[in-house]
C-alpha cells in the first residue's frame, strides 16, 4: 500500500493516537486528531466545545451535523498528505471525507484498522495517562512527566469505566461498519494491534511504502 493520506480506525485505546502521531512524524504527514480538537475546544469553552460537551460527558459520539462541517472547514485549505486520527467515525463522515478529497483533486484516503480485543482495551484505558501540555500518551507508572515536552502526565477525563464502556458501544455500532466501507473500496489495511507500541509501529511500516512526497507539512 502506498497511500497519500491515511485514516486510523480503532476502538478507544486501540493506539490510533500513538501510532498516528508516530507515523505522521516519520512520514511528514499533517496529523489531525478530532478527539484532540474537541478536548481543546472544551478547555477553551469555544462555541463548538459547548455544543460538543454534553455528548462527550456521556461518552457519546458528537453528531455528524457538528463533526462534518468542522472537519470540512479545516480541510478546505489542507487536503493533502494527512493522517486522520478519529475521523471518520461514521459512514456519513467517511462519505463526506471521500468527497472532500475528490473535490480537492486528491486520491481518497486509505484506512488502517487497529484490531485489539476488548479485555486489552479495558486494561489500556485504566493504565493510560496523557500529557496535559502536548497530549502525548504513556502508560501509568512509566513516568510522571511527559517524555516529549516535560509536561504533567494525567488520566484523561473520559477514560473512566462508564464512559469507556459507552464509547466502546458507540464504536461497535457506528465505526465498525467502516471496516467494510474501506474493505469494499480496497483501501483497508487490517492489523492485529497487540504488542508494544514499537512492535505495532514496525508492523505498520512493514505493510506501507511511504512515498517521498510527504515532506510537505501544513
Ligand atoms: P478514543 O479513540 O480514545 O475514544 P479520541 O480522542 O479519538 O479518543 O475521541 C474522544 C471522543 O471525542 C470520542 O469518544 C467521541 O465522543 C468524540 N469524537 C472524536 N472524534 C469524533 C468524530 N469523528 N465523530 C464523533 N465524535 C468524535
């Protein structure tokens, strides 16, 4: 597979953020995390943050009517070599994304599905901390300060047990159908994503051939 843009699909705590950011750094892709954008909007109490807050508080997906215009606005000037983490999460979002790439004259993105069993997801959610400054993720006990920027590592608010279960149900109902969506379009790479972050990174790299044109960060 030699994709120009990639989307990471996977349940909460499947490693989309860790692997997406790492691959983006390596390949010079622009990296976009919709979960990260939403959390920033909540912190800033922007109008988008306030619209999204009740859904995030319940561990539900933010409706397509909010997410699609938000991402389409960002893509207006940026449809090129990207890694999208957490978008699309529904079939409507995937269709809108394909149209945006076509309209921008770009090849539509391929998807990497990180497949992780439920027990392991639960274990990871309970054990993960996120840097409150740069949002790097690490396991509890590894370090109290971020290895990237030195910021404080804290549990993520939406990683409590109830919200995790709810996010997982949303994933099964709304996002899992995207595996078929990309498979039918022959744009899917499915990976068993068990093992260390390094192992999974190398497994991803072994399946991709990155083209040299990814130097253009935007
Ligand atoms: P995780 O993958 O661990 O659930 P994310 O940071 O990707 O975490 O997303 C956190 C939450 O933000 C999701 O559970 C969901 O409620 C919301 N969210 C992020 N992206 C989308 C999206 N594309 N559509 C709907 N909701 C989204």
